[in-house]
């Protein structure tokens, strides 16, 4: 696998891009104001092999506390760089840049407000004015980062594009690319190059297409910033691993990707060995693979002998075929793993690629400092109740917060979204239908909502 040549970005005591190895990272799900628990979890991530830890900073107060977290983390002997995760509050980004080695901002909400999903028309003049407003605020942020030495990530998400971008491009890969390029052009103009980029979606085909298009757009404009890869809301367990491997692995196989995060609705440190193994499998000749295409049927044969490896290696290696739109069936021949396993894995890979649906699809975010309820328990309960053949055509989202959850759950049919301590909001598509209901009643109320909408439950 020949890696795309990118600029090398210094992040604290490490590097992303250039000829540095692919960096593995994860994100805390503790409360950012709880210094002790945050440091404890950051240490678990590093001890598991994580090379960068990200922490959400919802506001200036949390951004200020990054100073305490960093100091305590360093005091305990850990030098791993910390990244802050900022949405909606540019002042928090300015504050965070003083304390941590990297700050992620989201072009969809750095200056722009939350998307209303209403069709808003912008005249060329209004669009230009918004871009100028963006440039002023973003430049202020870059100046702070320049002084402190912090790197930045321009982290675009499919589910949180601004109204301005949506008005011209819709929530498309092209929209994700342009949302990112608007910020990158300011970086170039300001001669600020400590920049990493990500374009994420919970839909693998969208994520892969967006990243490929961004790479071309950057090449056209003479840029070569390194890329952070991830599939958002991939869920947990086997399905979460397969989906992440498919999205991230497809691009890694094309030589694209300098740092990765496998987002799982599990303990953050559980993400690290999955990410590490995925990279290992794709950078060494671990297993053989023979592929042939007959019409719309992809046949693949491998003597892979480890089930966990198969769930990473095969989706990653077959992703490009499956996301091409030309393949409708997958037949796996895995003599060392048995026909039943091969058949089930083929179905799960086809579903992760969005080619075919065999069972209810669940999407869930990994949770972060904005999550005020037991997300992993909620996912387990929702799966237990709704994973039935009668609901196999549905996509159900379980999200940790109302700030980003509703936008990021993409095209889910129903959403179960944390709305504060022990409270849940229920969505039908993007429409909020039940607000702040007690968590203990949420499953039953979701069932009722589904029945009212004609679902067979
Ligand atoms: S959707 Fe989940 S991961 Fe994203 S900000 Fe909300 S709680 Fe955090």
C-alpha cells in the first residue's frame, strides 16, 4: 500500500502525515469538568496504545478545564497530545488552543448556526458576506493557534453542514468538500499549515466519496494536508467494527489516511486495538484474497483463519468493489472459518456498505462529554427490543446528545436521543416528536411511536 504523500503536521510531541506511521486515536466520554475521571480515562486510552486523546469542550468553562486535565495527565507521566473537540462556540476554541496540542473545529457550526434543514436561498452577495464573516473569526482562531503552537483539525461531518452549504450543495459529498475547502483556503491565505482534515459520515459510501473528492479538490488547489479517517455513529460490536473497517479500510487501501479513529459505542480504550489491528492487516501481507466479479456478484476467497481479523480485513479489502455501485451480491469462501460464518459475514458486509439490508440497522454515536445518560445500556436495550425481522427495513439511531445527535443520525427512521440527565427525546426521521421523557419510559414510548406510524411491532 503506497501512502499518499501529505504535509507533516506537528502535534505536541508527535506527527501526523508525511512519512510518520498512521496515528491511532480515541476520544473521552467523561464529563470534561471532572478532571480526575478524564485523566483516568485518557490514561486507559494511552495504555491501550492510543497516540492522541480527544476531549470535548462544550463551552469556555470546559475549555478552561483542559488546562487542569493536561497538567494532571502530564504530572502522571503521560506526554501524549490532547485534542479539544469544539462545536458551536468559537470562544471555546480560542480558549482550548491555549492549553492543548490540537483543536478540532467543525466548519458546519464554527460560525454558522445549527442547520435548520429548511431551504434557505442565499444571493451571491449574502453568500460572500457569510464567507467574509467566517474568515474574520477563523483568522482570529488561527492567530491564537499560531501563538500557542496548536495544530487544528477541520472536521466536517455529513450530518452538520451549515444552511449556507446546504443551500448550494445539499447534504452531499460535494457539500462536505466545499465546506472544508472554504476553511482550507483561509489557512492557505494566512500561511497556517498545521492542519489535519476529516470528512465523516455514518454512511460509508458518503464518507469514502467525500474523502476521495476532497483529495482531488486539494490537489487541484495545490494542497496536501493529512487526513483523519472515521465513520461516525458506526455503533458497537461486530457491526460497528465491520462498518468502520469498510469505510476507513477502503481509503487506507488506496493509500489515503494519516490518522484514524474507529468510533464505537463502547469504552473508548476498546477502540484502540481494533484500529491498530486494521492498520496492521492492511500494511502487512497477513492474508491472501482472491476476488472475481461475475455480473453483479462479487466472489472472494481467502484462507484467513481468524474470525476477528476477517471482520476487519474483508470489509476493508472488498470496500472499493462494494461501494462502486456495481456489485449487488457477495459470496465469501472462507474454508478455515466455515460456511455459516462466511455467509453471515457476507451479509453484514453488504449491509455495512449499504448494498443490501438483512436486519434492522442501528446507528449510535460513541458518546462524549456531552452524554448525560448510560449510552451503552440504551443501545443494548434498543437493540434487544427492535432487532426483529419485522423491522428489518428500519434504521434506528441512538445518540448521546441533542446538540449533535439529531443532525448526525443521518437518514435514520427513528431516533432515541439523550436530552439531559435521565431524559430522552424521540424523533421520527428528523422531526422531534416526544421531548424530555424519562429514560425508564423511553423504550415503551418508542414502541408506541412506531405503532402509530404503522410499524409491525
Ligand atoms: S452525538 Fe454523541 S459523540 Fe456526538 S457530540 Fe453528541 S454525545 Fe458526543
